[in-house]
C-alpha cells in the first residue's frame, strides 16, 4: 500500500514530536468535530470550511461514529454536556429546559454520546498541544 502525503505528515509528527498519528488526525479535523458536537448541521459545517458535505459526513463517521446532523439543532449539546459534567439524567433535563422542541430519546442519546466522544478526543489532543 502506498503512502499518501498525509500519511507522511502524520509519520513526521510522530517521529519528531512523539505525537501519535491518530492525534495528528484529530487535530486536523477538530473544528469539524467541535461544530458537530455543538449542534451544527453537516451542510453548515461544509459551508463554513468550503468543504464537500460528504467529506464532513465521512469525518464524523470516522471519528464520532455518527453521520452528522441533517439540520442545525436549537441547543448546544456540548455546552449542556459540559454544564452537567456528563450526567445523562441532568443532560436530558437541561435539554427540556433549554428548548421548546421535544427531541426524541434517539436524538438526546446521540447528542450526548457525540459530546462525550468529542471531549475524549479533545483530552487526547490536549496532552500534545505544547509538543507541536
């Protein structure tokens, strides 16, 4: 299998700065992940960064195991998740207080899990921020 330029860049950062390749990958897509975790739709994210919507979807699938939001949410899942320190019951309650829209349990669960996974990725990045 031939190496891509991106593979070489990740390898360089690993060899020169001891930053694992997956962390370099996370850093490169962090803004996409963050916007999705805050409730932005794939279309909105794609417009902000002048990227194809399919690319945004692929990034989210690869890193958050989630295809993304079809439309913007009217609440910020990540802010609520952080406000309640990851407590699911409190998170669900905060959504009810925040928005007049009644979201399905499915949407609540996905938004909670996406926020949780984003915070895990953010912590992995944080370990290496001063090395690059």
